[in-house]
C-alpha cells in the first residue's frame, strides 16, 4: 500500500526562505540507514554531538504528521537511554537540519527515539491564531483542561512524547505529591528543587550564547516559589527560536519567559533518565506552544502576573509567612499555578493535620476600569484544608481567565490567609416561622438555630413581609449556607455565561461568602434563570421563547435575606413552610 506524503505549501515556501540561514533536509529525502548527527547538552552549557541511525519513517502517524524513527548512540546514552530534557535536540544529515528528538519508548532497553521533521516544527510560525479550548461543562475542573501527551501505539509498545522535566522550587512535599499526578497526566515530570533552589536573574542575557542544541528552561513561576520546564533549542532564525519538537502545555498563543539553562549532572533511571539542570539569565519569551514545537522570540521581556500570599498562623507562637512571586498570565496555566502556590503556602504552616480553620481574604485585580474582585471565606476541616482553600481560590481565577474576554486580564492577586487550630464551624440545625398561616401584607419572623461543638448554640432572626397581592398557597423558606446559595448562580454561569465584562465581574463579586447563611423565599413553580435574574412562572408565550436556551428550575425564588454568622463557616440547610391565605 502506498502512503502519500503531505507537505504543506506554506512549509515548503518557509523552508525555501530559510535556506540561506540553514539547509533543510525534506522528509521526502529521509531514508533508512542514514547516519546523522544530533546535538545536545550533557554537561554544563557545552553542546556535544551524538550519533543517529535512521530506522525509517512512520508516515501519517498523526493528523498530517510523520515521525522519523531512529537509534541514538554516543555520549552517556548507552547508560542513560533517551533523556528527559533532550526534547528538541537537533539532528543533522550532512549539515542539513532533519528534525528534533521528540519522542521515546518508556522502559526501552535501548535509546530508540522519534524525530519530529523540521518542516512540521517550522509550520507553527505560520499557523493562524486559534480560539483557546475550555471545558464548557465545568470551567473550574482544572485537571480536565490539561492536554494529554501525544503518543503512537506500535504493537505492545507506545512511542510517546519525551516527558518534560518540570522543576518545582520552594513547594512543600505535600503540595508536590498532591499535584504530581495531575502534572504527569499532561506529559510533565515534576521534580522537587528547581535549579538547586536558585532563581534566574530577570535581566536579559546575550542571545549569541544560545545555539541549536542549547538547553532552555521555560519559566512558569519565579520568586519565593518557582517552576520551570526544560528542553532543547532545535533551530534559531534571527531572533526566533524553535524548540522541544512537541508541545509544552498546548496553550497555543502564549507569553512565557524562557531562560538559558546548564546541566549539573545526569540521572540514569530504568523508567526515564533526565538531566538535572540550573536556570541562568532570561533570554526571551515563548509566544507559541503548539503540537509540534514551541516558538519564542529572543530579547523580549514577558508580562507576568504579580502574586502575593501572606499566611499568619495563630495558636502558640504566632508566625507569618510572606510569599512574593510572578507567574505566567495564561488562561490554562494560571488557575492551576495559583492553586499550587496557595496549597503549598498553607501546608508550610504545618497545621494541616487535625483540626484547622483557614480564614481567606483575597483580592483579584483586573486592571483599570473594573472593580477588584473580593473573596472572603472561612474553611474548617479535620484534614484537607489546603486542598479546600486552594481549589476555592482557583475557581474565580479560572472564571476570569476562561470567561472569553481577552481584554479582561488579571493585573495582580493578593491573598491573606489566617490559620489556627480551632473548629470555627456551625451547623444549621432548625428553622421555624413565627406563624404557620399569614395573609398578604403580614410580617413573619424567621428564626434559625445553629449548633457547633461543645454544645455551642446560636440563633438568628430575620423578618419577611409577604407582598401585597401575593398568591395564596404554600410559601417556602429555606435557610442555607453561602456555598449552597451560590449553586443556582454557578448553574447559570455554566449554561448561560456572562455576555460582557461587567456581567462577569458582577457575577464573581456577587458570590456569597460561606460565613453567612441565607433565607431563600420560594414557591414550587417553574422558573428560568436569565442574565442573573429569576423569571418565575412567565406567560406561556415567553416560556416558549425561553425554551431550552436558559436554565430552568422547578422552583421560583422570590426573595433572599442574609443572616450574619459572626465569623463561622456555615453548613447545612433547613426548610419551613407558611400557607398564604387571602
């Protein structure tokens, strides 16, 4: 069976224009048995050669993609096999650039690698801007948003992207263990201890120090916490670089700084060996993160998001931790990075085993012309407080980043956390009205009983006047905690997202804190949620127009009254009924 090779016209034209800078070996000229030379860094910043024997071409292995299969040798690879951090290592045949080492076989006994053809890598600079994918069913499910690594099944074995080492500095062990499975599922290999604990200088280095085969580190977080991912440069064209030979996080258009990196040593492993590296001075910005490569610009500074986290631990000797960092401002990565940073900051207080309460006060600044988004909550847990708090803070960040408004960008994040070992939680025990029957215009007192540990009790009373002209029949009063009261709004956000920036900011600022309870007044009748408003029992003609375009519920909320709790996390729900008689 004959397989037709696909070479995009744009790639052919681009390769021709680059001929003066570097000679390209087209995929059509690649033959089994060719002896080629690869370049990478095994020690320090020195670029060393290794041998490459072409075994064949896996044509159309992916959508309009082909993979060159090769056996690598030389240097330390007889001992280490294909190394993490080699992704992007250029391969030349008689001085002509063939492609980049990009894939490998996990647990392989010999260094067999997949080489990404250079034509496919160069095509990303001509790829049109594409909309960024989001999880429409649940934009707060951060793990589901991360891409899965590309792989090809060859019989019982799998040729997959070489895992990208992701160095994490300043994070606690518990934070590392909690997020490692999520990161591995995206093709990253988390390693604790970024660059031996250092941070690269913010000044830009000399671009001439970088060559094809040099190692770089894409910086996701820099400061008191740090995260960076390592790979190798395949090709440099003027001030443009092409690297990795596969996607990093498949973020598409991006703004991620990258630094020059040096190899400290190599660690051989039966699973997957890797380079232990250190980041040096910053060199530029990664602007494209696509399936076949990442693309960057030398000499440009990245616009990063300042994040400040302050943690105060109460009880015994009070201590304060202050974290200042900058992270990439990206709709896919930023919510997850914020979640990781907050988790580690709380875990560092060592108050994560046994009872603990965490008071959270956060401010998300979205630039000029829009009010800051306030977030004030309290979380109590026997175990898992870091996970509860970090996930709750990542949710509004995700809502902003995934809201679909490119000009609504976070400009800064400030988080204040207060941690102690008391259980500041009250359960909604009961709710009773001052009367069981009432007429329109009458006022009803509604009293709720809240209970806590050690026999603690608290009552709160609110008043509600039945509107004049209210229809007769059952009228329901439900007291719920703030999280439950937000559910209707969350459902509307999922099914009918805000249509403009003010609506999104208003939605987020309107979310109720979990330190208060709310009495919801409702009737049992169909209603629709339309742009933040409830339309109870609309006329049949309007109900027909609304149809399935807006969320429909079997109950119609008529009003809501706030109950203060006095600084406790409220949980639970109770309902009482009053019959309206005319």
